[in-house]
């Protein structure tokens, strides 16, 4: 895979936590980005679960380049094109869609597809991908499953997402197979819709403080 694939993964690993965000209104993108910056969490995975995703990515990518902005829940090649046109630095999918993944690999687009079994890992390795999303993390067996899957594939690393909160995030990060965790607890959709950006900023700050303490 190209250098950008590993460069983005390194930035995400340095942050350790990726806010997974669903925006119903692109007008919330700017105050949300400012809350992330003020909270010290310079990453955003904007999911294509809402119609506002593409415009939101475009706003954050252009106005807040210090945030590593990517697109999540990318299910089709059309969404890949929309995300990249909007300025996404990386793509994440919940599962492994060979059509989407092959398109991204062919066009040197950093994609971290979702897997939760050895078959998915081997499909990824066949395409030169060794940094993957582990999803849904908690429902798929959590840290124990990561450890069991990681053992036969020594170089494979995961970004774990799904059921992760401030109470269990460091348990995942303790695994040598996990480079980062995705979570929505600090950027919940209802908080965004209610304009609770100071609360989001505080929750981001608490997450950053937790990671700082964990690393000591």
C-alpha cells in the first residue's frame, strides 16, 4: 500500500482515539471542529450514515486542516468518490467489500476496512492491507477476540470500534494488536444536534487526559 496509508495510520495511532461522528446538519461541522481542536482531539471520522456527511467533510477538511478528517461507513464506490472529492484523508468501512476495497487500492486511497474474523484478515492481506478496522469490537468478542485473531497474523494491527467507551478504551489499547480506538461517546449525535459543543470539548479533553495518563 502507498505511504499515505501508513502515514495516516501513524497519526491516528499517535492520537489513540478517533471520534466517530454522525452529523445531521453540515452547519454543525464548524463548531464541532472547534470543539475537537479545543479538546485536543485532532481527528474526525465523519460517517456516511447521514446526508450531511460529504458537505461536513468538505468544511472541516478545508477550514481545519490540522484535523485528520476521514469518512466512515463507506459502502460504495460512489461514496468513496464523494468522500475523496470532499477532502477525506482516509476511509473506513464497517465490513470488507471487495469491490470498494479493490477500487481504493487501485487508486492509492487509504482505506481501513472492517473485519471481525480471520477470513476478512486474509482478504485484506491479499491486497496488501495490514491495518484494519475491528468491528463491531465488543459484540465480536472484544480484546480476547483481537488477541486470538492477531496471534497468527503478527504484522496485522487494528483500529477497534463498536461498544468502546471511556471505561474500556485503555483495555483495548493495552493490546499490542490495537493502534487506536474509534468511539462516539464524546461526540454523540444528540449532543451535536442540541448544540452542546462545550460538553463535547470537555469530553474530548477528558479522553485526551486519559490517554496521556495511560501512556505514562
